[in-house]
C-alpha cells in the first residue's frame, strides 16, 4: 500500500469496485459516488472534501455521548493490552464482562438483573427468539412458539431480526418471515388513524394484539415484541393509551413482553430505557447502539427474573451463544460509556435540558407549510412532509420528497435521515442548546428550499 492519502475520487472508485454497502441501491450509488466521512468530534462530522456536517442522527441512532471521547479509546487500548480476547463459554469469564453486566443491571428496571451479551442488535433479537422458545419449553408448554411483532417494526437484519420486524421490503427479498412469527398493525395514528381520535386509535392498535392472540389461541403465543417508539419505521410515537393497554393484554394472557430497546435504551428518551419512559414491565430487552455509543459493536439482552430464573434454575445447558459474547474490549468500552453517561449526568441533561429544547424546536419546525406533523419524544423526532397540511395529502413518488429533502439537508450542513417522506432526528444526547439552534436553522432553510423545488 502506498503511504500517500487516497483522494476522494480514488476512495470512491475503490469503494464502488469492492465494497457492498448495507441497505443500498448500488447502481444509484455508483452514479453519484459515496460520501466519505473522515473524522468527527462532538456532534460534528467532516467529510473528505472538508465539509462540516452537524450530525442530527448520532451516526445511526447510536453515538449518544458524541464523537471524540478519548476515554473510550483509552479503555479499548488498555483492555487490548491486558486481555484482547477471551470467551465466556466453558465456565470462564473476565472482569469487563462481569463489571458491565453488573453496571447494566444497576440501571435496568429492578426485576431485570441479568444480561446475555451479543455482537449487535440483530443478534440480540436472534437470542430473544431462542430464549423465548426455550423458556416455554422449560415451562412444559412447547406449543407456545409464536411471537407477535408489528408491521413496520424494526428488529434488525438477520433472518430472525428481519422476521420479527415487519418491513415488507425485507420480507419479500428473503422469503420471510420464518414460520411462527405474526404481525399486527402499528400504532401510527398520523398515517393510519383515519377518523379516530388519537387515544381511541391507540386502544384500537393495542387491541389488535388481543385479537391476534385469540385468533391464534393463547396457548400458542409465546411473546409480543415491539420498540417503545419505532425508530427505523419513522419515529412513530404511540398514542398515550397504547402501552398501558398492551401491558394489560400481555399480563392477562401471560405472554412474554419483549421491548426492543436498541434505540430507546441508554438515554434516548431521557430515561435510561424506553420501558421506564412508558412505565412498562418487559421480560426481555434487546440492547445495542447507545450501549457503546457506537464506538465498538456490541449488543445484548437484558433478561427479567421470570425468564432468568427458568434458564438458571431448571434450564440445564442453553445451547446458544456467540464467540464474541461479552467481548472484553467492547465490554470495557461499553463500561466507560456507561460511566460517562452516569457520572456526567448525560441522561439527566437529555431529560431536563436538551430534550425539552429540542422538542420545542421540532414543534416549531411543525409550523412550516411543508410539515404535516412534527412529533418526538426525548432526543427523537420526525417531520412528516406533506403536500397539503389540512388533508394530509402526500407528495407523489413514495419517498421522493423525503430523499430530496435529505440531500438538501446535507448541502446545508446537516445530517437528517429520510424514512419515506418523514425526516428523522436522533442527535447525540450531549448536543448543546446553540447546536440545537443551528440544527433548527439548517432544517428550516432546507424545508424552504425543498418547498420551492417541490412546488
Ligand atoms: C438498529 C436496530 C436493531 C438492529 O441492530 P444492529 O446492531 O443493526 O444489528 C434492532 N432493533 C432496533 C429497534 C434497531 O433500531
């Protein structure tokens, strides 16, 4: 390899020649060339052309403490020299995995005191499916196999993750879902609520779960899985009536509740976990993303007492695990990330200062003529682009307006993601008020320009 730094054009050519990207139309990408992000600090990114971008997405919903924290690099460096790898199979463990499990248990709801480590959020959901089925086998109810998820839910991209999720385009390409997984409607009031009042629609959407349970037979249903707030589906905030009714239904029928905290966990809602924000009692919580603030890949499942006791007390061996379960370097980085979130009061800062201000600004963006609904919770937000605010009529071209707006955003120095025609925000939790002002100004200017172009 040559010593000279590759130019943008060289990197783009090599990228096109050798690199297959996740969730990408390569032919379209080939036409425009990839954007090369070279470095980052705080809430800002710099690309290979020297452009500075405000990262309104915290990478991919994960860089909760912001970029450039030397403490995490030091933790990784120290741990690599001390013990770069060892497994936690065969009656072994190592200090970082032990300390991390204990630190997570401290922040988790009181009835959730065990952690199973994975390499990612998708793997966490594979683990969940295995664990749920194992649990019911151990209860002597092996017919309880079916897991109910939601249309437009996202639980990752492995076979189990994509099956539990309800993304039609993913199902089509993989002959998914695998057997034993069913989907119900999502609590998406703005898009699907019709003439119902929001609270009424929330109850209706929750009761789809009860209907599905009755249709399948309660003795066939193992669990219900949902994100507290759907992330990849477009930051869909459920009506206030939704979660209490879901809790009633899972309690009444005795099925396990899996709350996918991969985005909502580690402060995103202003609480440590989205389950605490909504005051729900999960049996299992898949985690990843903010767990390490994305500095290294790692995920896990926080396991409630009901399932943990069954696995521990009468489980025998559970034939499941990953080479990198509890990887010591990732665990050391996660531990340092948790320490920073806690000691610097970042979750409290998000709840008490950043989130109220961000939500005020998101509501202000909702006044733009192009925005049909602005919504959000904590450090999550969405702006739905519509052609007609009053009738909620959308632009033609299914997502074309969102894509246009996303590209204009980047030109204006702001990263927002588009999900269909919804513009998504999920900035680092540490974003400062003046940076939120900057985000607002850039978003407003982008909306003005988009409105001009969309006519
Ligand atoms: C991102 C995400 C996943 C998948 O995590 P990966 O680390 O990409 O495998 C699972 N569930 C939710 C809710 C997510 O947002």
